[in-house]
């Protein structure tokens, strides 16, 4: 497949080759590219808008980007708009991202610095305005059967942690059929950190409520433990790891490997 309007080897028709040093433009061989175009290996290109030659010859924009004024930028479908973004954590805005400024707490009411603001911690962006919110995190609660792999329960866990948002939450509690009161952490800083670690599959350790809480990998999934250990089998403790891939899915106030049939619940408040 050839572009007969631009290909100097097939200019205007297949196998019609332009002379040495000539360019193909609109299917015609030219000695030089017209104004506003640049010779890129015998092809006249508009470096301001050409995704395959953006700003300079052979600088190609990635999928999801267009070339605007010689720079590759993210394309956003309405109502999303392109906002500056720090891609490497150094606080310098070095990229762009699509943002819904009616709900994005980092760009609420508009891109931050261009009519919008970053909402303070503990606030959410609602209809383009920062508002204090009451803990929005949903509860995870599933029934587990002794000796059975928790396949369906893992699917629910994976979906739950992937969108876990503990903004405005001040506590976390682990309960179940074998302990309806459960154990609680009410240090809001730790609670936020646990939620973030679960969402990002990160490893972490925190002291709260007289216990050592931990998150980390166990098998192919992420574990939440209030037992001070990860991927271990304390006899009677509080561990939730539905994605371990076998029947050692944890327990609430019970054996944590090969535990008895029970319901396990993780709630933020």
C-alpha cells in the first residue's frame, strides 16, 4: 500500500519514481517542498501536524496522541479535556492526561492552574467543585467454604481493590461470622495508606489498634493481614487473601490456612 500523493518512489502512480533529490507532493515530483512543508527522506511533511513526523522528521506520536503545533499531545473525547500531568513523581508537569474536570480531584472545575484546583485531602470533586465527603469506600463481604478455592471471591476482591477510594474514611474493620465485632484501625493516615496499598498492589506495614497491619503479595493476589505477617498461617488471626489460588484464603478469628466455612468482611468507615 503506497501513498501516491507523497511517496517519491510511487508519485502520482505506482512505480513512477521522482528524480534524485526531488520530493513527491500531491502526486507531483518537485525539486523542493512548498512553504510550510519539510523534506523527510524525499517526502514533504507538515511537521506541525504529521503524527509520523511531529516537530522533526521521524518523530512519531504514540497511540492516543496527535501532533499539534509540532508537539505530540493526548487526544481527549468530550467531556474529557487534556490537562498537564506529572508522569514521574517529581512534581514537574511533564506530560498530559485526559481529565473529567467535573469529578477529577486533581483538576476540579478545570485544569489545575488554568481555572481549576486540586482538591485538598479528604475532599472530592463533585460537579466541578471540591466538597468534603463521607467515606465512599464500598464494603467487601464474601462467603468462603472450607477446602474450596475462592475463585469467585477473588474476582470480587480484584474488582473491589482496583477502585478502592478511602477519601474521607477514618477507620477500617475486619469482621465475619466468627467475630461479628471484629478488629478496627481508626488512624485515618494508616487507613488511607492501607486503601492505597490494596488498590496499587503495594507492600506496606503499619501499627494501628494494637496490631501490625500489612499488605503484600501472597500467590497471585494481594493479601490484607492484621496478623503482623504476610503469606503465613497463624492458627487464630485476621487475614483476607481470596486470590491465593487454593483453600488457604485466610480467616477472621479462625485458622488462616484451611479455615472453617465463614463470611469475611472488610469495611471502611
